[in-house]
C-alpha cells in the first residue's frame, strides 16, 4: 500500500505529520550513528519518512487551496525548488555546497 493510499484512508494530515516525525527522528538519530551500518539503516528509515511527506504534500495543497489560481501558485511554489535544482549544473551546486560548508 502506498502512502498516498494510507493518506486517503487515515487522513492526509495525519500521514504527513507522521512522515515529518519519522524523517526528523531519523535525521536526529543519524547524528548519533556509530557506524556505517547504522547510517545505512537510518537513511532507509529517513527515506520512508520522506516518501510519506512527498506522497501527501500535493493532495494537502489541493485540499487547502480550492481556488484554481491560488492552487496553481501554491503548487508552483512547492515545485520550484525541486526543478530549479535540476537546472543548475552539478558543478555549480557542488561549488555552492563547498562555499557554504561549515567547517
């Protein structure tokens, strides 16, 4: 069963918030990981939380913004960073990450 289906059955907001909790909890646990196996397992848990978020975000936006113009703007704001990241060449992304890295 996908998380979108679970959102339809149990409530999109509930699945979204559970995904946020899973993702955030796994992210915090990653800071305490003691080895590569723990890192791999926690990244898998983190990806489950992310899947919960991505599967319910657009349906939530569509439910909140019922007016077509407002919905289009909200979906545009939601999708713009993902598509902008794909447009910027990876060499520039890597340079920006290195420039902003905390040492």
